């Protein structure tokens, strides 16, 4: 065979091989979203500047512990642990009684969440921004003010709502392409 023919065959083989590959990296993990069980939950508070909306003095370390514990309880059962959950806390916004009067709405926590396979390090989820809210929705007006929980109770409800939102986001099936 001539050199030109060899090069042409080599290029055809490379093109055929490239056509077979779809270009998206394949996960090295065999863990499906529904099977994720937390090995460890790490909460990074380096970008967190404090609770907004209500006067509540809780340290960043305590907030990290509370979120980690709530998320660990929700994601820590159902089989052997197989995933590490990393949360980069952005904001904790509690709806004040004045805001409840004017606008209503729930308190919320926002963070970036990444889940990796505990044994391979493959990314299973994220990075994705997740917003979780208190299950207690305040109506605007006098009713919102009258039914506002204490700041401590509002904080606890919001942490639980955030843990529920993260669990739902992680365990939902990937959209069909």
C-alpha cells in the first residue's frame, strides 16, 4: 500500500471512532441518584456572611453543623454509604415579621451542592445551586405577622426545608435527553 492510502485509511478509522463517541464524559460511578447514601456531609461557610432578615446570633460553625446533621439524617439511610455531599453555603434568609407584613413568603437557604462517589470521586450531582425554604409559608399582611414563628423556630424549619430540597434535587431522576 502506498503511504497516501495508509494515511487515508487511518483518517477514516479515526473519523469512524470519533463518530462512535458522543463527547460527554462517562461517570466512573455505578451509583444512581436514587441510591445515594451520604458517607459524609461537608458544609463550607467561607462565603457565608451571616443570617439575613432576622436578628439571630448563630455562628457559621453551628449553622454548618445544623445543615450537615439535617442533611445527614435525610441522606444517611437506605443502604451502605456511597457518596460525599459538599455544600457551599451562600445565604440564610429568614423572613422578618415586617417582611411578612409587606410581602409574605417563606424563609430560605441557598447553597451550591456537589455529590461525589465516595470510592471513585466521580461527580454524581452538581455543582448545582439549591434553594430550600421553610415549609411554613407566611401570607402577607397582619396574618403573616401574627403567625410568624420565633426566629429560632423559623431557623430550624428553614434548615429542615433546605435539607428536604437538597434531598429532592439529588434523588430526582436525570432528565431524558
